C-alpha cells in the first residue's frame, strides 16, 4: 500500500508555544488529507478534512484558530497547534487519499505532550 | 449524528477458536463500513470494507442494515491476529467515525 509519513513521531513543547506536525504522502498524490485526534483509551476523532489548495473543513467543536491546517501541495499537509495547553496533549494521526471513495492511508501518528 | 459502537474492549481467545468482534452503527445516510487493524507498533491499516465483500486473512464481515451491524468474524484465530481492531463508518467524503476499538489477544 501507499505510504504516509508523519513528522515528528513525538514532540514535547511548553505551554503557550506552537508546534507543527507534518503529514506527507510519499508515493502518491493526496488530494485529501484528514487529521484525527486520539485520547488515551478513546477512539480516533476526526478534527478536519484538508483539501489541496483550499481551506480545511473542520468538524463541529474543533477550534480552527487553535488547530491550523495547511495543505499547500499534493504531498504535504501540516497541522499547527497554536498556543498549546496541557489539554492539547494527545496522539494526532493523519490519513491521506487520492480522492473521494479511494482508500485512505494512515500515518504512524504523532504523540504531542504539552508541559 | 453518526456513531459507531464496539462494546467489548478486550477479547482473549485461544488459537484455533472463533473470533467475533461486534460493531453497531447509527447513521441517517447510506452506510459505508470498514474494519481497520493496528498491529503492535504499526500504523492503522484497512482490513475490510463492506462494499468489496471479500475475505481478508480469513476475516469476513457482513453489513446488516436491519440490525445496523457490521460484525467481524474469523472461524479460527491465529496468533498473528493479535491486534487492535477498529470499526469505522464513512459519513461522507471519506470522513470516518471510529468505534473505540477491540484489543484482541490470541492465546497460543
């Protein structure tokens, strides 16, 4: 299957700072990327859908000014957690697909810890 | 709103025994259901989708719209089936709603 890579795998940041997570499709062009969040012992929850060259679509309850998403190319989407707080600590996972109704491939996830 | 329910968190089975993971969904539209698997220290990967109606690694799942279920079954568990399994629902444009997942442990 296709490969999706996230960077970094783990990051620790101080409260009040911003942190950027990258999601790259390594061997295919991803017109759509998705950002999920997973709390401990909970399921994955979709945060937003990112389409190349357009603004991201956020799910209800997700603060767009808090979680900035940029999908500037067909192989890269970034999630920036702004003014991070300890409650933003979580596991963030991206997935990427070539288009509607095509399989989405998942990244390995990024563990964010805000101290 | 869409919802996916997987009732049991941990399932332990002996090698060679049948495995069944339950998944129920709630969705007002036409459902598209998936099972994803995550092996230890690996990323989430697609196991089955209901529209393909195929058996993967001995696993099958049938969509029952009357019961709003998409249970995953395998007649004879293998040690390599030990993993985390998630049921997921596409609620439009490939947006997925996941269940809480089942940790399956196959005892040799």
